[in-house]
C-alpha cells in the first residue's frame, strides 16, 4: 500500500514537472516570436553564465535539502510554484505539526501536500488580484513612510519566530548548535543566501542529533 | 500601448495562472481522497486548509510587493508571471538586475527595447529551471532512501524523527541566524534592533497563545496560533516604527 501511493504520486509529479518545464520554456519563445525579437546569443550568454553559476549550483543544494522535508507531492508543487523557503516549506511544516503527523509517512505526505497546494493557490490568487485590481494602490501601502511598510519588511522574522517557538519548546537541546554555527558563518559571509546558509545549519543540526544520540542525551 | 503590458502578455500570464492552479487542485484532490482512505479526520484537513491560507496571506503580499518593484523596469506582467512560477523574492530581483545591467540599463528605469525585454525573459526563465530538470531523476530516489532508512526498525524510526526535527530546526535556525547577524545585498532587512525585536515578539506571542490553548482547552484555536503569532510580530514592527525614536528603530549592527 505504502509503496503504491508514493509511486503514484511520483508518476503524477514527474508528468506535471515535464508539463511545467514545457510551459515555462514556451514563454520566452512566445515572447520572441510574437514581438519578433530574439536575444543576441552573446549578451544572453554573458548574463546566463553569471546567473547559472549562482543559481544552478544553489539548485542542487536546494533539491537535496527540501526534497526530504516537503514530501513527494509537496516537492513537485513547491518547485513549480516557487517561494519555497519563505512560504511553502514553513506552511508544510506548520501543517504537519498542527495535524500531529510525521514527515515521510503517508499521513505526513497528504497533509503537507494539501497545505502546500492551498498555499500555492492562495498566493496565485493574491498576486493575480493584486496585479489586476490593486496595482495602482499597492505602491502606497508598501511605500517608504507608509504605516504598513515595517510589517512587510519584517515578515520573515515574524514568520520564523512563530514557527520556531513551538519547535524550540519541544526540541530545545537541538537549537543552540545550528544557530551558533549560522551566526558564525554569517559573521564571515554576511550576505550568504539563505538557501546555502540553510544547508549549513541543517548539517549542523543533524550532526548535533548524532552526537546527542551517541551520548544518550536524547 | 506599451508592449510589456499588451493583451498578448496578459494572455500568457493567465495561462500560467491556470496551469499552476490546475496542478495545485490536482494534488489537493488526490491527497484529500487518500487522506480519507487513511482515516484522517475531515476536521483535521479543514483546519489544515484554513490555517495554510492564513499563514500564506502576509508572505504572499510581500511577494506581490516584489512584483510591483520589478514592474518599474519590466512592466507588471512579466514579474507577475515569473513570481507565479518558480519565482522567489530574492532570485527574480537578482536575475532581472543582472540581465538589465548587462545591457547597460538599471531596474529603476523602464525597458523600452523589445530585444532587451526578450533577453530578460530568456535569462529569468533559463536561470531558474534547474530544479525542474533535476527533480524527475532524483526526487523519487532521494525520498525512497529516506523512507527505507526511517522505516527499518523502531529505533531507526525514533532516530529518523529526531533527525527530521533537527532538519526543521536547521531551517528555522538559518533565519534566526540571519536576524541576529545577516545582511542583504540591498541593505533592506539587515540584522539589528528590529529583526531581533520582531523575532522575539513573534516567539513570545506563540508561547503565550499555546499556553492559552492548553489552559482553556481551546483545541479549535490551536491551528491558528502560528498565523496569529506571525501577525502579532508584524504588528509589533508597525508599533515600534510608530512609537520608538528613529535611532533605535534604525539601529543595525550589520
């Protein structure tokens, strides 16, 4: 049973994944054909060589880091809809925590997939409505000097503070090591992208578990 | 009419929105059905839906804000498309900036050359598709390995639980470390008074809300404690900005 369901999810996921790739690539093609404007290869290459060095390498780390945590359906959905670290991952984690189910079980799989799917639709709707209806007003809400600006500027500490508090209360022994390592890394490399930093802190946290387990402190 | 906001571009955007929505609905329906087979209560699933929506609203609005920022140079439709598929805040801004600057422009002025616009479209797309090229080959293998390792025995399952808890904590730790010591390339959101204050307020709010739930047995409120604590954290940022002296609010050490 277990094998069956996960196998099915992977099959659907791969099909949607290929569909998404085709759709994505068709966008620049359509733009180039419709406007009859193809980019100059050398200009495009000079841009891409920079971007790919940065993002294709990060992508490998991201895939290895997120895949075990998002579940199968959640992974295929998250990587198509994006905004993983700041949205899909915390939403999936919070849902599994609330429903008291474990990652890498069928229960965890369905709950995180539903949460991530709902979150994707909500984001898509908010962006679409925002663009179509509120585009003229929105700059005032998030503009310099608006009373609401600080709320959105600090949305990430608020999100991870809320998420962190419930986890930390339960697993306080595991907390100090990854935070300290993360801070040390940032002291030397202050602008490191959060995707890469996360890889370091996860390795630190997991290594910490290994040590605590050996010492029988868990 | 500006080519960046022509009907053609809107048609592409709506197509993308339709694709993403369909995929999400597909997976939700399949998961929902299987959840029933597994005997998960409807109440639990409903709570998952509602709390996920609540949790999503604020971050989605900040994503929308990025769309608006990029709209300066790229028109509103392309950033909308890019942030609906794969897009994420940091990536799209950097990609657009790199592309525009390579052609001698800046993100603050509008692109008027169709060729430049199509170059940016190509660069943003190809730069971001790497994960989709990898997933069909690695996703299943990675998850099978982990599943097998965890389900081998009772003690392996226990260690597996501890490791996945550790991995979650690693993720959160990265963001906390950033609030303590991080900077960003554009200097917005550097570690300082505000990042720490908001982090602490959100944490304390969460602890208080959970305690209230436990004490008064408010099981119904439990799924909403996280989004509510997040909103309290965001509200505190507005409050600090409004009442505290500027030199405290703007105090950063990175």
